[in-house]
C-alpha cells in the first residue's frame, strides 16, 4: 500500500494519498443494520469518477482497500471509499453504471499482479495524453484532450476532452485505436471540471473549490451578481476556468431573502428640492444611496428602505415630499487612539531624531577604535 501513495487516483493534484474531495464521512458507521444489511460498495477511480458495485462474494471490505471490479469489457481497479447503509444515500446523488440493467459486481480484492498491471497502465497515461493531443492537432479538430484514464487491465482508455462546439471525432477514434491498440471511450468535460483537475489558488487566497471539495457544478448566471449588488466586471467575476465563479451562488439565497420587501430601484425620488436617482444599496443595513440629478459633486444621500417606500407612495399620488430624510444618515466616526508607552525607549518616534535630548549626536558605545600606523 505504501507504493500507491504516488498514484493519483480519486484525488486532486497536490493531495495524493490524503485528499478530502472524494472522501465521505460515514455518519452511520456505528449503526448496525442487522435486519436488512446492504451489499453495495462505493468505489472511486481517477479524478472525480465514482461508481457503485455489489459485493456478491461477501468480502470484508474497508475504506482504502483496492479491489478488482466488473467493467465493460474486462475488469477495472478502484479504491473502496464507502460501505454500509450510507451507500444507498450516495447513490441518490450519483449516477450508477449498469450492465444489462444490473449493478456491476466486485470480483475480488486486488492481487499483487493486478496492482502491478494497474501501475503500468497509470505510467502510460501522461505520454498517451500528449500523443493524443498531437493527433487531434494534426486532424484540425477544435478540441483539447484534458486527461486520459486507463482501465485497470489495460484493455480500454477513457479520453477526457474539452470542446466549445460539437466535434466529429469518428476519424480521431480510428486513429487512436490504431495508435494505442486499445478500446477508446471519449468523454466530454466542462471548463470547471478541467480547472478542478488542474487546481490552483483563488483570489480569496484559498485553494479553488472545484479542486478541493466540489464535485457537482451548478450553473451560475449574472443574476447572482445582480442580487448581491456586485459590479458586473467580467474580469473579477470570472474564475480560472473562464466561467463565472461558483462562489457567486453561495450567499445569493441570503441576499434574495433580505430583499423580498425592497422597493424597485428604477424609479426616481421626487422632492421639492429636486429629483434623486438610485446609485447603490447596503442590503443588510436596509439603506439605499441616492444622488441628486445634475449634481456633479458626487454627494450620496443614504435613505432607509422604509423611507423609500413612503416617498414612492407619495410620488405615485402626484405629491412631492419636502425632504428625503428627517435626519442625515452619516457614517460613524472612528475614534483615533494615540500610542502611549511606559518609557521613551518604546515610543514610535524614537528613531526619528538621531540626536539626543541634549542636542549631541548619539554614538555607539561599541564603535571600533581606529589605530594609526606607527611611523
């Protein structure tokens, strides 16, 4: 098992052997279902690929063990990630691969010969990916081969590719089969899956979510930024994958709930002093910021949301309010604290004056003595 620490299976880059992305906390591990035990097992493969199998031979399996499982054709090698009743809950979230309408089976625990052959297949994946990219370029196909995954018995390989448009890769498959002498399966992935496979650091300073914990990707639209009153700047809203950041969806529900009773912002507020147009909002403090039409000084006036509702109701009746707010909402002043020290040695300005209090330049007690050469 120590030799397998170098194998990137079920882990993101930089987390080989210790990756939480594919792990599942078994909160039912201390519950024994004696009446109706399940024989289903969750097994992980390369990157984020997981599948579910039946333990038909009643093998004693623990998470982390390497098993040989049924494939089409031949067999594959994977790592057990979960056993017990929680597997049934996981199957509701992930798609299960069936053969003739039945869940595939676990053959045996992997033998040393299976592991050696598996490691040989893994060693060929990188060079196969580079060769496949060169072949795609020679065929003038608008696609990118992102990754290659060999099956455990070296009889089949999955080529993961990215493409913006529909690609006719029938000729590509024939060239791949003649070059690599294996069965070929093409699987398209999105830009977010590719970014998760490569990894990186986001603008928040942490590892990007798709590489650390996220498996399922939900579509992100610019409405998520609008609800949160975020500037629609494509450079700031786009992630490393070139798509909108997934984190834009994290807090959008909270913002939507907070704005349920907010008035519309496309109406101007009419007062006796003039018209005011909406500029921005402080959602959780329930404040709208307005500026007077034609005012070039850039002065913003903070108006509570409830007051905005009252003004709009008066304007709809054809009335102008005498003033926007009763009291000017100003930002609280921050009290400044002066540094106080117990002695002059700890003052902040102790290095500013090179001379002492007596006006004489301070010297170094440990200065070197100069010796004149004897004549």
